[in-house]
């Protein structure tokens, strides 16, 4: 199912590239509002407005945090790549987003996603959150996400991880695998229960405790 979503995402991205001609640019002393391509470069802070679609392959350096609004989609890199996409200092914060997709980035200040905007809509027709192959300093939490699919895979995390109450439309969702976590891994109220799915992933390595549903992964 994840592969089908990736193909749909690539098609939507090609359409957006045709429709949006001018990439976002970095402001010297203020935040950059991104509602289209995020060009390689250095940014003080990046804000994705409610309902917008911001995407890029990097490399980008964000020094003052990334904020993602309600119904918005942010995409940095893809699971098809392997090249580092850049760094985000000041953390990632998303409130009721449609989709959050971050690959091969270094995130300083943690990543926190609260809520969602439903399983359908946005540029991909279905919504999903994919936090994959990142180095995350400051922990992570995804709580109350109600998209179509969610994966937290192959991340190296300094800090505890909380993945709670994520209720998805896809029975193959909530794939929490192959992470290395220096802290606790806490999971509860997720439906479906945390699983390997079709990721072919491995058990998480956790220096602290595996608590709740994630005791099995």
C-alpha cells in the first residue's frame, strides 16, 4: 500500500511542478511562507499555511523551525532517495495537517504532529505521514493523526517517542519499525495496532522502555 501512495504522490508532484513556476525564496530575517516548491537554500524559518502544499528535495537548511498548518502538506525528499535532504533546527510542529513527509533529514528540536485532517484530500487524494530515515534530536510525538497511512521507520532518535491515538483508514498503516531510539517508545490507542506491515522492517532498538502497543515491535 505504501508503494501505491508513493506513485500517486509522484503524479501529484509533477502536476504541481507544472502549475507553480516560481519557487519559494528565503527571507534574511523573517519566516518564509511556502505554498509551492521549496528551493534548495538556507531559511530562517518556514511556515506552510493552512491547506497549502510545500515540497522539495533539498538540500535545505532551516534555522528557526518548520510549522505546518491545518490541512497542509509538507514533503521533503522521498523513500526512493538516499541523499541527505538537509537540516531543520528549531523543530517541526504540525497541527491538524493533511500529510507530513520527511526523509533523510537531520531535525534538531524534535518533531511533533498533533491531529490530522482526515484520510482523504490534499494533493495526493489520500493523506499520509511518513517520517523515515531521519536523525532526530529532541524526541518525537505523533498524536491523534487520522490520515490514510502513517509510518515511523528507520529513524535515529535522541529522546523519547510517543505515538498515540493514530486511527487510520488503511489496515496496513501504523508501521513503526527499524528505529533506534535513545529513550522510551510509548504507543497506545493506535488503530490498526503498530505493525511491520509491508515495510519488511525490523524490531525497534530502544535504550529505555517499550510501553503499551509498541512492546510488540
